[in-house]
């Protein structure tokens, strides 16, 4: 555990010295992919014949076999990658209609995270669990990455609701196992990727500008 934390701190320190480049790539808003090479910062997915891969498969099979209809329905209904899935944690009024500036801000965050994760998925090409009807690779999980990044930023905007936000984010990420769409190791590395992405974005000038706009809107809404 100590070695793992030390490695993460070293990775963050290395990222911190890379200057932010906004707008260098049209489809990225708050980071540039050269700032965050997930193929270097994340471990590779478990080898197919490894004990960890077998454990991944067993955990997915157990989650799918043990889920109830209500759990499946809830996981499916709350699987859209939008910051507004946090409404139960934040409270009534946390909607895109009432908070257009916040909606646009988190849509940009989500877009950056998705693009970053899609590049990593293409590099590793890990197949999805058996039965998953998804074309993109399994590793790392984009939903887990979005959950981590959005929770970090939203909790900074609404610190009084930090615990509830992170609890809901973890459930959102882990539901991908329940749905049979991801392995536990996909979720773990996705969460790490989202954390790293949030760290880089939070040092970008455009991010700071848009963060201030969302903060002002949320204060006005008294959330």
C-alpha cells in the first residue's frame, strides 16, 4: 500500500511540471493527451492466464448471478455519464435545465475523460466480460473514470456534500461489474485514470475560468 501511494505521488509530481496546453487538440478542452499517458501511468490489464484475471472473471460472474431485478433495473437506469446523476446527493434543483453553465462545464470534463479513456482502451484492447454487448475495450472503465473525475470536481464545488457525492460515485462505478460490463480491475484503473485526469484539468486556465462560472451558478441556486 505504501509503495502504491508513493508511486501515485511520483506520477502526480511528474504531471505537475508539464505545462497545461489548452486547445492544442480540438476535441480536448482542459488537458492535452501528451500530459497524461495512461499507457505509462496505469498497469497493464491482468494477463489472460493469471490468477488476477481468473479472480476478475469470478467476481463478475458472482455479481451477475446474485443481482436482483431491482438492482439490475436501477443500475441500468443510472448508467448515463452525466453529472446530474448526483441529484440524490446534491438535492432537488440539480438539473441541466436550471444549471446550464454547470452542465456545459461537466460535459467538457466528461468529453476529455472519454477521449482519454478511449485512447487507452484502443491501446490495450482488453475484451469485455463474456456476454457484454459492447464494441469498445474493457480496460480501463470509462464510467469509473468519469465517476472519479466528476466526484472530485463536484465535491470541490459543493464541499458540504462531499461524502454523499463520493459514495454515489463509487456505486456508479461498481455498477458496471453488476451489469456484467467490466471487470473489477477495469474499475480500479478507471478510477485512477479519472483521478489523474481531474488533477491535470484542475491546473488548466480554461478549467479555472469555467469552474468559477459553475461555482457562481451553484451559489446562486443555493445548492
